[in-house]
C-alpha cells in the first residue's frame, strides 16, 4: 500500500480536484487529498497525499512557495489572468527594465493583498468565484503576505517572465495585477508554474501519465515521499520498542521510552516526530515537565 505523498506536475486545463480524482483511480484508493490548490490554468508542483499521507497534511511546512510566472503587460482582466475578459488595455511602450526592477522592489517584503474575486475563498458560506460568475463583486479584507523575492528572468515586451518566492496564501495573479497598476499599464498572468511548495519540488514531480505507468508496473510506492520524510522539518525523537507499543495502544509514551536527549524547549513546547527504525510512528508535542523531563502528548498516530 502507498502511504505518503506523490508530487504531481499538474498540467494546465484541469482543476486540483481533477488531479485528486485521477490519482484515486490510478492508485485504486479513496483516501487521497491535495495541499495548496493550483488554478486550472496553472501548472507545476501539486503535492497529493495518499492514505496515511493525509494524516500528515496539518503538520507540513509549506510556508515558502516558488513560482515562475509570465506576465502580459498592457492589459487588465476580470480574473487577473489571460483566461478572463479584458477590462482595460494600456500602453506599456515606455516600460523599461529598470522601472520593472524598481517596482518589483516595492512589492518585496511584507505586503497587503486583496484576494481576487475568482478564488475559492468563502464569504458568507459562498466561494467568491461563484459570486464572480454571477457578476457580483463583494468587499474583501486585505491580507498580509510575504514576498521574499521577485527575480526578473526575461523580457520580451509585452511579456515579462519572473520567478517569485513567497509565503503561503500569496496570489500571484493579484501580485501581477498590482504590479501592472503600479506601472500604470496593467498586467495579467499569461502562464503560472509552481516549482516548489515547502519540501516538494518540481524535480521530484511526476506527470499523471508517468504515475499511471509506474502504478501499472508496480513501482508507484518507490515514487512516494514518506510521511517521515515529508515532516523532516520536525525534530526526530526515537522510540524504544516499549515506546512504540505504548503509541500503538493510543498512549503517550514516557520520556524513558525514548532515546531522546533532554534539551530546552522553544516557548516551553515543541512539535516533534516520534519514529522507530526510520518510520514515522506519531507526531507529538513535547511540553516542559517537572524536573526538566518533558512530557509527550500525542497529536496524530501513524501506526495501528
């Protein structure tokens, strides 16, 4: 059985949910989910959790994401990308490389973004994109996001290619639209490709066809990122045999049932992996206890 994450290189033209449906069929399991939705026109890294991988989703560190985006200057659309209806056109003939770099600098760091109407964010229990399709526009509260870097890749006016490293929750469509507004000519996304989402990178991504071929040959498990590896950002505490037994019965192990070295805890507590023989047994929270011996509180168990 496959347990963990399969990194799919999502093709353009289908939804993230469509990818989940395809993976369910290919792997013959219903317990499949995805992290970090991609727009239908976007491509690239889409981590798909399979079986026990779904348990690990809440503990993933996908705080940093990387994208390669192609912006088309001189146009603004209702969807903020070129799949939408053109609302305005502008003259970008006076835009220079230096001006672009200066504007990119203004959008680097902590910025405020207003989520696009064509997004899955719910307001009043209704996804914004459904309201947008009805021709409605509602007020959206701005959100704080972090743009770590905007790197200029190439210019072939009116097209500008950039590489963006940013925090979770950033809308690259909104970033392009805001940059276009600052330039005074408008801009919309022509192409968008995610190259990294936390620990999941494009170099490890598979096409759906490649996954189907691997599954047919019985090789799909070898292409899976284990829950243990996916949570590599968490400190690892090794369990003894008795510790594994305690967890299997749903009991939080004692510190004596680990081989961990006592150390100071950040803020008095810390999230950790509990493992045995290189496999993830559970995710737990260490809390400062009496006599400097931390207590272990189970958060999610990965063995039965």
